[in-house]
């Protein structure tokens, strides 16, 4: 039985992942950690700074942890406000985990990458696993470097580090913080509170997205797959569906025709324009049977129901 630690458990992905893992893992074998003092969940939690190698190592050894989900990061839009801080957190926390895996203190790691690894010269539609990558944000630069380091550690030191390149994640309970795709979450909250939404992207900006349940299912499936089946040692392309602010707004207007969205793009438009419109995730489908369950319509329906919007 693995003993599991989630680093960054209070964020958008961590808060749902902990719920899902707690269905399969005994209370005593699942540990949550983040930089804040307390957890919103009732699971075992301790405060941890992922930049402190000594603290990480001590907590992992003391609790006999064998598997780590390392989710702590600064996202694309927020990262641009302080590039060096973002590089430091995103890279050095990953190195701490990779080195614990290299030392065989931990056996298995999950670490998320992002569509932010792509850039202006990547093919836009059905972007393949292998294509030119010149990320324009420090977040994207750190994720691309991180992917290459994962591959390096896996091939050079025989570590078992697995990764997915997430598109925008749409979820109902914990909002993302500081991403370029956050609008696809925020818009539902404005809709719920009966307010108009001011969108920071142009109405026809198409980006790949994934509903949180699919994102979690993807992580679980990837981690359960036999290592030998995994041809991609860096990070797998994965996607749910593609959408624009206008397409989501239309779905919401079908529910309440009074709902209005105004568009005034800011610096995040340049980031969004550098990212793919859609993703080809054939390696994930072939290697570990990835399949999304949620398209745009189903996601909107689920968000409406989960957010208790009447
Ligand atoms: N959702 C992320 C962001 O917008 C992309 O990985 O930064």
C-alpha cells in the first residue's frame, strides 16, 4: 500500500485530487500539505514550504511516504508579475522532489505541466505532442524546463515521474489563482451572483479546456498505468474540449437570457494568443486509454448543478 503526499493540496487541482484519492487510500496513508496554516479538508495536513528540501525530506521520511503529487506552482498570468519568484518556486520545488526520487526516498511522482509550454511557433490546431515550443511566459518556460528535467531524471536515474500537460481546468469548488484560463471559472461565479461578467480575453479566443473530473481521472489513470506502457517520459498532451468566452456565454444565455458579458482584453490576451486552440492527445489515448467524459455542454450543465445555480 502506497503512502501518499499531495504538495499544494489547497489549490484548484489539489483540493479535488485529495477527495478522489481519499476514496481509495486509508485516512492514515494520505497526507496533504500546502503553504497555508490549515487545510479546508478533514484529512491529515501539515504546512510545508516546497522550497525547503530539508523539510520535505524530513516529512517524507517521518511519514514513510512513497508517492508524491507535486502541484505547487505560480500560474501564467500571476507569474509575469514576478518572473524570478515564479522561476524559483516552480523549478526549485520540482528539483527537490526529483532529487528525493533520485535518492529512491520516493518511488513515484506526479507533476503537472501545461499548454503554456507551447508558443507562437507551435502549430495552433490539434497541436501535437512534438512541435516547436517557445513559451512566452515564465510559467511556460519553467514548465517546459521541468518537463525536460522529468525526462532526464526518468531516463538517467530510472525515476518514475509522470506528467500531464493540462489545458485550462474548469472546476466548481476551488478557483484557480492567476492563470490565463481563469475566465472559464470566473464567468460561472458572475452568472451565479446575477452580475455581468467583464472578460479579459476577446470573445472568440479559443483555448483547450478540461473539466475537473476529467483532469482528476486523467491523473489517477496515468498513475495507475504500468510504467512500461508510458512512451512519453516528459509530459503527455491531454485535452477535454476547446471553447471561447463567447461559446460559454452563449450556453449561459440559454439558461438566463439577461446574462451579459463585456469584453476588454488585457495582457492575458497575448498569452492566450500564443497557446494552442486545440490539442492532439493521441499518445495519452494509445498508452493509457485516456478518454474525456465532458464536452462544453456537459461541463456547463455540471457547473450549474454543482454551484447550485437555479
Ligand atoms: N490554467 C493555466 C494558466 O492559465 C494553464 O496551465 O496559467
